[in-house]
């Protein structure tokens, strides 16, 4: 049923009603052990809804800034839309894990990620879906730090190697992870799974109507029917929404982050990195072994270093790659065999 909600024309409205009817625990938390449930605040559902609404705001700002149809509705497959919305809704649980039954505490304790468990066990979706949502969230956290930037923190230099390595991890899902990285940076979105606390204003905002900047057509990417199905919220005597200040804060942040997403997308396009995950090492395994005399697990490290060099030197030749590999292989092999203390 959740999949049907997400495939409908207004997934944001569907998840909003689910939270209003107090069905979050019934639908999403059925696979949680008591030890985990007791650690989550009783407002966790509203924290998840605020996160999903933040995605809505970013998507809406992206669409309006481009002056074209929504990326969400026009460029993504049905599957990708489901992963993006569900990932944003479950993002506050990211980083949380619990001890598997039958695995006592110790060095070999097995811990299970919360988000993967919700998708696979509580929702009964495919393993493919659970892995996709988990990958998008995991990569989004790294993109937030490396490409989007944290509020008030200096943004690391945007390099071809840094961006290329992230895209090779995410492959065709990198754009979903980039947008999710922007969502994680939105005000009020917190990682409850990592022990962060949900801000009261975000809870109250989630209980009201969506905060996204309206699309030029109507509604917003995830709230096509928000004007009728979610009401107008509580207003002051002057006719202003009680949470308008916080809603405005969300819209301002969404515009800023949508611009950052576009800047990153443009830089990736200019560097011709889209599809970089299909790039093969310029030297195959046999040549690497012959040049370095390496065997076993260290081959993976050497290959990764070779890929880094190719990302940094897109026009490099096989001869140049050989010279680079020979210059670094001895040190890599020595450190792999006997790691520094």
C-alpha cells in the first residue's frame, strides 16, 4: 500500500495523512526491537515528514529556477521517484542500527541498519529497493560534506577526483543522492538515528501545510493537491500562517540549496563526468601485476589509485599511467603488507 501511495500523483499528501492518522509505527516501525523504539522520540513521524517536505521544497525550487517541468515528474522513472521520496522520509533514521537477535554483544556483534530493515522487512519491498534507498542515503551524506557543503563551513575544493569517485559509487543514482544531500542540509532535518534531537518548530511546521514554493502550474512536486487536502493551517488575526516565519526559512534554504545542486550538476557536466562509472582502468590487472609484482588484495588498492590518476588526467596515455603506477606502487605495497603504526 505504501508503494501505491508513492506511485500516486501526490505522495506527499499520502504520507502526510499517514502521519496524521498516527499510522507511522504500524507501517514503518513493526520491525524495530523495543531497544530501538525506546530511543526514538514520540515525534519521529513528524521529523520524517518534515524531511520529506524538505525534499518537496528543494525539488520545487529546482523546477522554478530552471523554468521547466519538475525533474521529479519528468526525468525520473517510477522506481527512482519511490526511492527518492521514501529515502527522504526515512532519512532521519539513517545512521541508526540495532543488534541482530541471536548475536550477543562482542567483537563479532552483528548490527542491522534501520533504513534497510524498514524497506525490506516492514514494507516487504525487494532487496534491490532496500539497497538502492540505503545507497542513496549513504552517498548523500558524503555529497553533503564534499559537494553541497555544510552551513557555515568552508566548502572543500571541487575537484574531478573527488566528484568522480562519488559518481562511481552512486553510478546512475548519483543525481538522486546529490538532491538528497541538499535535503540533509535543510533546516530542521536531523539524524535521529545518530542521536540528534528534533527541533520543536520542525514538528509544528510538519503538522501544517507544505512549505514549498508553489510551482508555476500548481501545487508542488510531492503535494499536487495540498491546497484542498491539507487545509490552510492555523492563521493569526492578521491572516498570516502561525509558522510562516519557519516556512519562509525553509523556502529560502531550499532556493539556496537548489542553486548549489545546479552548480554541482553544471560542474559535473563541464568535466564530462556523467557516466564515469563505466570507465575502465587504463592498465588491466595482468599489466599491473607484471609492472609491480603485486598479487592478492593489494591489487584493489593499486587499481583504485590508477583510477584516481585517470580521473585527474582524463587525457593521460598508457605510458604516463605506467610511469605513475611505478612511482607509487612500491610505497603502496609496503604499507599494505605492513601498515604504519
